[in-house]
C-alpha cells in the first residue's frame, strides 16, 4: 500500500484559458468591428463635408443673390419714371419739384428689386435731390448675369451715364450688397463721384461668409469677393458708413472694420437698436439731412 504522501498531485495544464493573451485574443473581433464602424462614421463625415463645400461652390449665387422679376410697368406703378427710358431700363427716377441740388444713385440690397426701395426717394427728394434707384442685371425687368463682375461693371456704366446727363454733385448710396457694388464701382468713376453713403456694409464679403459658415473654407470657395476695404483705400472722397447696431446678417463689427480702414474725410453713424432690414424705420428726416450735408460739404 502506497503512503498517502506518495500520492501524485494532478498536473496543472499549461494551456489555461485564463491567460491575458487568450482573453485578448477572444476580444479582438469586437475591437476590430468598433474600429471599422468608427472609420465608416469618419468617412461619412468627410463625404458630407465635401458635399457641403461642393454645394456652396456650385450654388453660391443662390445664397447671395435673391432677384425678383417685374415688368417696367409694375415697377413704375407708384409714380416713379423709368430711367433713362423704358426701352433702355437701368432703374427708376424721382425728381424734386425744384431744380435738383445733387443727384443720388442708390444701389439696393440683394433681395427684391429697385421698386421696393422707394423709401429712399421719399427721404431724399424733399431735400432737393434727384434720386435714381439703380437696378441690377437679372433683377426686375433687366436681362444679364448675376455676379460681382456683371453687377459692378453695370454700376460703373450707370454712374457714368448719370454724370454725363446731370453733372455733379453725384452721390452714391449703397445698402448691404449694394454697398459692396458701390465701393467697387465708384473708384472706377472717381472723377464723377462726390461722396458715398454706405449702409450696413461689410469690409470683405469673405469675413461675413466665414462668420455664418465657420466650419467651411469659404475663403477658398467664394467666387465673388466684394473687397470693399481694398476698393476704397485710395478713393479720397467723403464716405459716411452707417451700421445697424444689432445687425445679425452683417454684424456691426464688419462695418466698423471698413470704417477704420478708410482715409479721411469719413464719418461713422451707429443706428441704435437696428437690425439689418429695419434700420430705415429708425431714421428721421434730420438724420438724412445731416448725412447729405456732410457728403456735400466735405466734397467741396
């Protein structure tokens, strides 16, 4: 009989399933699946981002220009005259009852058409100004192309034609997009222009676009630049910059940046409590009187 002390202890297997390596091996398929899912999500995000960039690059005109079509008859229904004629329509004309002391050309914002801006003539004609509400190509009844090159070249021709017909003083007024058009066209007709009133303007369109689309490379995607700071750097004409304090479309800091870079003579007007599209209702006749007086006096 064998001694109990001689009993052999069962051998312990060296291939235990509890080893860390074995445990890790069993979990690897799950980790690989998670990594693959993460890659699919990243790829989807990249594709979506590229599609967004492509969409903005292809359809940016639809984000910047909102023309409304109308006939000449519809646009002159409220008593404004076609200018220079119905056959060669470039805008709407309002004349004062007495000889005009100056002519003002208004380049409107990006939506609607010139007929929607009669409030300018309502404010300026009583001050003795002849008012031309300029219309853009592809707006109202006009044919032509949208885009910076087209609008600015057309504005330059409008300024030249008005100066040829009426002489000076000739004031240029631009609102929002129209401020960018006026800033680009006026230096090309510098000898004809006496002063500029820029309402809710930007310094550079790319800065406004980057504000609204901070995750997109808008500086690379934009075709139309409307670099007003660059255009006005050497104009040497009086400029009044009017900014809406609570502007949510073109925040006030961009108009202030434009003003800061302008040479003298210049003046800044902050319209308290105003947003991008309601600023006009916060101005009175005295505001317009002082604005026109500055532009005409500083131009002398």
